[in-house]
């Protein structure tokens, strides 16, 4: 399950890679060529221990004009260290894949967007050895989609709108139009989008409104996020004296939901899973182990990589 807005803001492009190219073309007005194919790549850029470097999301886009690496970075606040690591990411990826890298930064903060959009220059003043110009998606350029019909025409873009504008006064209208639009797509995809939006809503009132809207959508209550919501309510009851047997049942339910989440992440990323691996994940009741598998599933290139550390 997506546990933070940082994860949701970049992983939505793993769920729907075409949303990223649409954002480049329609939001940033960059003449990026239409991809024939987009594939997720390993985000680990580590070369030699103990230095470890990872991008948030990395996609390879095959177009008629060439192959591009789309590097997506989710940024919550200004961090000057990024102005050193981002150029490293791009040069390393160009050397490794021999493709043109494109840096896209996504944020919920206008101030962070202004900081991230500043060119990064290295070299002698007036004679730059390297210049990096990030493309930035944020509340100042991602469209506000508060009309139900517009949301239905492009649900992923409506989800991105809710994720980036969830802190503003227009949040209620955006969330209501998105809730209606989610009814028009397949339940599995809708459930994933529900989780992304829930993770990005920092305003408690907006988050509660979103969860209230989702009570009307039946499939939501079969999703791991719904189990979390129900568990939060049950945990309050535990403090008032629930019996140990019920606690064991809740623990088992959490484990089952997290195991399902691990398998869903692999499915969303179109990674084949052998029956033996599926049974191993489903049978696990160790929440810490399941959480470790879930984190690996986000970056793994095969189901077997989940168990490499064991």
C-alpha cells in the first residue's frame, strides 16, 4: 500500500505511464514525441558501496524520434543536495543506457516548484560545462479538474489534479468530480487511484471528505486502504478492552491485506508471478517481512527479486 504522498506522486506514473507524456505535452507544452512503448526500469543507480543512489521512478519511452529515459522525482520541499544528485542521475543514466534522459519533478508545493525549476549550472561563469533544466509539475501548472465530465474524459489526469491541488480551496469540487469519474473505469484501476489520492491529502478535512465519498463506492471497501481505515477504528476499540482473540484476528487480516498488496503491485507493474511465489507471499503472516517484500516489489524486475535477501 502506498504510505505517503511522496510515493504516490511518482508511482502514479508507474500505474499509467501515458499520463507522464500527456503531462509533458499538455501541461508543460513540451513537444515530446508520442511513445510507441513505455517500460519501467530499475530505479537503483548504485555503483559502488557504500554510496547508494535511487531515483523515484524511471521509465523508458520508445518513440519514432528516439528512445528517452523519463526520470521522475517527487519533491516535498527544497533540498539543495538534489542540485548535485540530479545531474549525477542524468549523466549516469546516459552513460549506462545511451539514451537521452529527461528530468521531471513533481510537487504539491508552489514554492518547491519555483525552486526546482531553476536551472542547475556547473562550470565557469558564462561558460557552463553542464546545465540541467528540470521540467516541473505542480499546483501552478497542473490543471484544476472540477468538472465531472472533464474528469471522466481523462481519469488519470483528474487523479493527478486531486493529488497536486488537495491542499487548496478547490479540493472539494475536485474530489467530488473525481469520485464520480472513478465509477466509469474498471474497479481494480479505480482502487489504485483511490489509494494514491488518499496518500496525498495532507488536509485532514479533505482526507475525511475523500473517505466519505469513497464509502459510496463498493469496491473501495475490498481494497487494502479500506482495511487500514477499518483497522484504525478497531484499534480505538482495542484500547477500550477488546479481547486477545480479536486482536489475533485483526493481525491476520492485516497480514492477508498486505500480502494481497504485494501481489497487486507486481500485477500493476505487469511482472509475471509463479504459482509457488504467489503461494509463498499469500501464506506469510509476518508483517515486517511482507512490508519488505512490498518495498522490493516497487522496484523489482522479476518476482524472484522479492526473495533475494532471504
